[in-house]
C-alpha cells in the first residue's frame, strides 16, 4: 500500500505542475519551434520545453513527505536543482554541448561530495571488485576522507547516465515511460540491500518517487506531446537512475541491463560519430529511434516498444544473477547492432539509387 501511495502522490504532483509549466514555458519562450533547428528532432510545431520543472517539484515534495532528509538526500536534491537550472538555461539559450558536459561533471562531483561513492561493483563471475582501497585524508575544518577510485567511478557513471538516457528522448512518450519502469524495478531490487548511510527503505521510497514523477509527466509527453522533457527532464532522468543504481549497491549492472537499448544506442552513437570524424557531443539523426522511424514505425509504437523492452528486462533482473545479466545484455547488444548495421546499409543503398 505504501508503494502505491508514494507513486500516486508523486504522479499527482507532477501531473498538476506540468500544465502550469506548459504555460510558463510558452510565456518565457522556453520552446522548440522553427527558429530552433535540431538534427535529432522528430516533431514539428511549437513545443514547450522545461519538462524538468514538474519532475523536480515532484521529487522535492515527495522527498519532504516520504524521506528522512539526511546528508545524501540533501546532496541529491541540490544536484538535481543545479541540473534543472542548467536545463532551463539550455531551453532558453541552447547552451554548447561542451558547456553542458562540463556542468554534468561539476554536478556529479557535488553529489559525490555528499557521500555518494561506489565502494565496489559486482563481479559477474563472482564476488566483488573493490574500489575503496585508495583513501585520501586531509584536514580542512575537520578530517575528511576521499575514496579516490570509488568517487571517480561514481562521477564517471553519473555523467554517463545523464547523457545516455537524455539521448533517448527523441520520440513522444519514449523517455518518461522507460524511466518510470526502470526506477520501479530498481526500487524493488533495493529492498534486498542496505546502502551507504541511507536506509534501504529510503532508497526504495526514492525509487518510487522517481517512478511517480515521470508517470505523472507521461500523459503530457505522449503523442501528440504537449511538452518536451527538455535537457533538464532528460538529464535528470539519467542522473536519478544512476544515483538509484549506486544507492542500491551492486545494481549498476541491473540498471545497465534494464537500460540496455539506450546504453547500446549511446555507445554505438559515440563510435559512429568518431568514425565519421564528428564530435561525439554534437547531436545528429542516427539514434535507434530514428532508425525505427525510417522503417515506418509510428511514435506511439516506438515509445511502447521501449517500455515493453524495459519491463521485460526489469522483470528478468529480479531473477537473473550477475553472469546471466551480462549474457542477456550481450545478446541484446548483438541483435541491436545487427539491426542498426542492416538499416545503415539499406539507407546507403537507397542513397546510391
């Protein structure tokens, strides 16, 4: 019952704030229109951005209602507030991708400084790989300890999830659906572990708050969308999922599995851009959802496809061990890679003709 209550309250808050955000975005020109050309966009007309506002408001109020506000929760809220600010600036001024990337690193470092490190990662072949062996201590207004590898890996992981998930928001309803599903399964799995100095139950509740926040936003983003997630809504999604994976100890592999399609798509996109001598940070038309559009799939079908795959993989994660998760991810990666290569060759042949 508590699960349903948390998700429902968070979804209600998000659904109430979203229409207000739509009006606010239009008033302050936080919109995508014909003046803003973007090679990866799949929509037309004037679409409000600033989708991160209702997500953050739901996260903040939900945390105040259902969570004990400790050091880590405070860091998470501060980090998301900073990410929202960067997102709104991008919605207004179209910041350079390099500026956003640098901001990602700083924001991830801020949250990690509140104690969100990765002391170890699960070894799919058994046991764990320790990352907390190198400790740096210093005295500035008291004694402080930095777990060098643990904190560095956490920053890299959070920057990766922010960008990887954000790239998979090109189709109406695509992102909030699979994010809500992923957060829900991370919440279920987090009940098996006690993480950091935050109670396992708090991790579960935080997961369900994130689930509800994106579920409440979904009806306004589903085709035909009335508001876009914007950079804040997309990056915040990856940021929160990355945080939940860390807090659940050992669930980084689970997050990678459930987010298999966005993960593989992001890796392929970076390699493709580098191969074409393009900046990996510069947006283009070539993501997996773009390939599906090219073969005639509609936006509703693509979004639902992402949801279904996330749900299937999330359910599988409840029963698979580390090695089985790795094999499942590799299988999905191989199938997806073959599909993308085939579509790329068909496209090239069509251009030749």
